[in-house]
């Protein structure tokens, strides 16, 4: 059996690899604290689940337009308008099965052999993986701790060439929790306009911002016509397993992305889309309460990690990840992550799973109960103490 050569370019997502390993240890009777996967521990708000069930019972289980139901696309426009993230028409909204497929669709639409894509490193592994799969050059943009888990305009400018077709931004940022302030975005926008770049702005953690304000880069002068804003229901509404997301972008881009939806998945189930519309338009208090709970967990968890000798952890401005520097531990971050899982039952990810510029870090998702976070800190502290003897 011979696979196409391009399959050799695809990488995996380590979170799911570690999750599978942790689940196997649980089946063997081990007590595992799961900090490896970026999943909410809250249930989807009942008003959303109830709407999906009602729409399913009402017969909303058939094909629908590939770009999405008008009801949901109108709700997406209202949602973005309410949040101050831009004015869009339904024809500029495309709905898909989660946010991740749009990374594939956008990269495949804009990048091919001989082109280049600039992406954050460390960053969501799919950025690099799909770029390589498309046959394009993957150009990492270092997101460094010493720069506040951000980058400078010069860092970006020095990586733009005549072959650059796409710039990927993610803020708040997975895995570091860093974000981009308005002044940063203005400097990025200036480069994008000068060099005629398309920007994929991955803003799926926009509602999980604990410090500062969230500014969508597409709202800045000259950026709307070159920005693809990516949103997902997964984090904001604890709907990771539903697989529902959307992009807002100029109509010519929306038409191309819709073609890719048609050729890959046809459409998203209508009953799920109508539940998504309910999520966007109904009372937001339950979602806001979840975000505040994440803030409390962040404060508790980061404080606990910073009491452990050999670890130092900046408080993330957004998202629900801790990204401590474990350079003071007498083993590599990769081996330390393995040690934590195998020896003390704490599942984490090494920073190297997200790129080449985070070799001294591990990522831990604090979307877990306070009790489990406190237990995790105790286990990690004990493990580090044993290693440093």
C-alpha cells in the first residue's frame, strides 16, 4: 500500500496522543488528573442543549446550505456587532464543523507550492502541519517568554518575503496565554497592508480574556478586506464536542471557503446550527460565569505553581492554559511531562508539542475543578522535590 507523499508532511496533535495514554492508565486503575487537553469541564448550558433537542425533534436533521443556515449567520453578525468586533453581512459568514476545519480551509485556499505562511511558534500545531501538507513553507514567528509571550513588529517584518501569502495570529494565545494589545495590532496591520498580506485571526479565546481589552484586527483601518476572523462555540459555551465554528470575512473569500465546506463535509447539522444561534442570542450570564470561574482557577493554580522550586509561571492574560518554565527541573521538559504522567498521574504537554521555541515549558489546562488543581500542584511539587534531591 502506498500513501500520497503529502501524508508524510502531516503532523499530529500531541494533546490527543497524551489523552489516549492517560485514558489507558485510568483503565489500568490509575488516578489521573487531566491537564493535557484544552476542554471545558463545564457542561454545555442547558438552554443550548434543550434548543438542539427541540430542533432535532422538529425535523431539523436534513441537508442545508453549505455556508450555514441564515438564522445562524444572522446571529453571528449580531454577536460580532454586539461585541464590537466588526460589522458583517450574512453572506460574509461561513459556518463549519468547529474552528479547526477553517484552519485547513484557509491555508489550502491561500497557500500552495512556493508560498509561505507565517504562524506563531509556539502555537496550535495545526498551523504548521496543514501549511506543510499544502506544500507551502511554514515560517515560525517566535512567541517568547522574555517578550511577554508576544512579538515585535520587527520580528514579523523580518519574516515577510515576496512569497508570504498568509499571516496567522492567535490571541489570546494557545499555549502561552499571551495576547496582543491595540498598539501591537496597529503595527501588525501596517505591515499587512504594506505587504498585501491576508490575515487569519484566530480569536477563539476572545471571551477568555482576563486582562486588558480584546481588539479584533479586522476592525482596524484597511484590515477588514484582508482579515478572516475565526470564532468557535467550543470554549465560550463549553461546546467542544459539538464541533461548531464560523469565520467572518469578505464575501469573495467566504465563497471560496464555502466551496471547501461543500467538498469536504457538505454542511453542519441544522439542529446544531439553530442551537448555536440560541447560544449567541440568548442570555449570556452562564457563559460569563464560566469565564469568571476560569479567572479564579487561574489565580489559584498559577500561585500554586510559582511556589514550587524549579518552576516559574507567568500569569496568562487569557485562555485557560498555564505555561510554566520548568528549566529549573533536572530533566528536559519532554521527559518531565512523561514523568508527571507516569509517576504522579498528572497529564500535561511539553512545550515542544507546540513548536521549536518553547523547549523549557510545559502546558497545563486549568479548566478543571479547584480540588483537582490543588491536588495537581501537590503532586507536581512532590515530583520536583524528588527530582531535585
